[in-house]
C-alpha cells in the first residue's frame, strides 16, 4: 500500500489534535460543547430544518446531546456496517446499541432515514479549515456519503472546537468540503 505525503500529514495532525482534545478538562469540554449547541440553535439553517443527522459524542468530540431533546426535530444517527453508513431515526426514549467502533448507535431495527427526508447534516470532525475541508478519523465514511449523488446536495456543518479550526488542511482528491463549520465561537461559511 502506497501512502502519500498528504496521508502522512493527516495522520500526524489527527494524532496531535485528538491529544489536544483529550487534554481538555470535563468542565471546559462541557462548556465549549454547550456554546456550540447555542451557536447551532441561533442558526437559521438549523432552526429551519426538520430532519437533522447528527452523531453521539465519542472520545471528547463536541457533545450535541442537549439538542436531541428538542422534539420539534427528527434526529437521525449513523450505523456503520462494513464500509457503509446507514441513518436511523432516534428519540431520547429509545435505547442505543454499541457499534463496531465502540460508538453508540440506534438499534438495527430503528426506522431508516432516506436522503430526501434530510434537511441538515451535523458532521463530526477532528478539524476543519477555512475552505470547509474536514479532517475525519480516517475511515472515509463521510467522504463516501458526501460523494454520493443523493447526499451531495445536503447542507453540512462540521462540528469542532475552535482550536481545531485551521487555515488549511492537507486535502486528497476524494475530500469534499462542508458548507459550514460550527465552533464554540461562531458558525463560519
């Protein structure tokens, strides 16, 4: 397997930023996560949506769970099976399963959400840059999702802490830019 310089740069940057995220105190993580939720709640893109795809926080990702109790929205969450991701409806009263990566997921029998039902995708990210490119975890799930025609036009917001908003990330030909980036300080185009 040939690994190019951009992949090596991404791996090193990912490791550094994940370590920085893990060094945050629980109080700092909670406070910054709450501020990101506040930024989203004040965004027209968010308030006008009906069905929103999100994620359950893992390894000190920004925690969006305070938003999930707002029942004016339909919430969808991913299930990773093999190399693909499916989206399932989830309500706070529903239980969760632990998926193959140790991440909470809706149960397999939860209703599937189709692309045409979705108004907004909140994308978990390790980092984002000023051009909207995202550094993920390296599995390619969101790259594959956002490359497929039925998902490519859906509005996306990368969710990161402000320290992970960088001038420029290494980019591969398959990377797709997000429409917006939300941090605890603002939502950027």
